[in-house]
């Protein structure tokens, strides 16, 4: 295709840095390496204790970088002059930032001659903030996507170089959409770099701030299902909060995660929280509008299970409203 590059030779010997931490950033880094782009250095957050033994664990980005034999830097902040001098010494033309997790001060944004690009997991200016993937599902958006954004000092406010939209099916969990957008972000980044190398990159388009919406960070407290809400919004909440923090309710005094659900017609005369019916096909709970059918759940301390397995050894109360 037009603008395709010999994967063995990075275009114009582009000198760039890559900054990222989680899996969402590791996927585009691997995509860059596969296409022959090698960053002068990779910045990622310091190793963190993880797992039962609380052993220090490298970030997904560090793992990819080490395997590729890249220079890895793990400063705990970018505001120290020594760190900024180190970055300056690498003379980068561009810095690619993906879910890095550290603030980039103005001094760092100004180091690369072409500035800093960010892969952002929504169609800006919609869902600026910490949880764009989850908030798009929770709100019932019909489309989402990724943007390659030229970073400025604001919160996800920079002008957009390239955007790629995808339709939402209304069935995806946040975990599934995360993986889809990470792959799409890798594609969009390579497309932008290829256009940059052929001189065909369009100018960045400023965001319309009047259309901005904010994707607040997820809190565990939001994950409790409120039966007064509509079944449609509760079903979206179940998908938006999977895998974390996981939607939950209380059944027989046990905190129970709800992993999969659907929406059915409302039962006449039922109050929010009433158990309308329970069988192997699902547990139907009346809500403020419509009925939520629970399909897969997990009582505290147990494994995830189908409703059929759950009902084998448990009786349900007539209502879950009193349990909350």
C-alpha cells in the first residue's frame, strides 16, 4: 500500500522515544518493533510489587523492551532536571506516549523537535480522562475508537492527527474493548508514522472543547448494582466494569459479583430488587425499568459460575432490595 516502508529500515532514521506502562501500551510497542521502528529508549514506570509474594514485577512495556534489547528508563518522576537532561541527550525528534501514567511537564513536552504523540482510547473530545473505554460502554455509545493526539499541557486536550472509529456492538466488556482498541491504536500509530515519513501527514485538528466529556476514574463503590436503575443501564454497567472493579450485588448476605447479564421485559407489579424468576436460563431481577437477567455470577470466595451451578446449592430470597 502507499507509504509502506521497508520494515528493516526505519524511515529517515527517525529518532524517537516510547513511553508507556500497561498491556495497552505494550501492544503498539510490539507493533512498532515488528514494523522495524526501534525507539532510542523506552520509558516505563518503576517495577511494582505484585501477586501473593509481592515480588517486584516489570511492566508489560518493560518486558517487550527488554526482550527486544532496548534501553529502558524507569524514573519515578519526569520533573527532575537530571532525567530531563538524559532525555535531551537522546535528541529525540518525537516521543510516543501510551498510557504511561506519569505527568509530562512542559519541559519534557518540548524536548522532541516534533513534540509528543499520544494514542488515546476514545474519539476525542469525548471521554477525556482516566477511564474512556469503560465510560463509553457505560453510557451506551454507538461508536468509539482511537486518536493519535499531539500532546499539550492540558488533560487529553491536544489537537488530533488521526482518528479511527469502530461501532460498538452493545455486547462487549471493557476487557474485550480494551484489547480491540490496543490493536487499533497500534495500526493508527503505524499509519501516522508512515504518513510522517512520506510527508503526507495531515495537520493536527484542534478539538472542539464545547463537545468534551469527562471519563472519571473508576471507583469500587460505583460497581454495586442499584435495582432502581433501568435494566439496560445495569447491563451496560456489568460489561463496563468487567474485568475491574466487577459489578456486584448482595444475595443472602454474600457479596456476589455479576459477570454476565441480559435485559428482559418487566414483570407487572414487581418492585425493584424483586426476584421475578430463577432457573437454569437466568435469575430475573426487577429494576426501575425492565428486568435484569443474571447469567453468570461469583459469590465471594468462590469461582465464577453459571446460574444453573449457582442454583444447585442455593435458595434465593424473594427480593434482593433488602440485602443491599
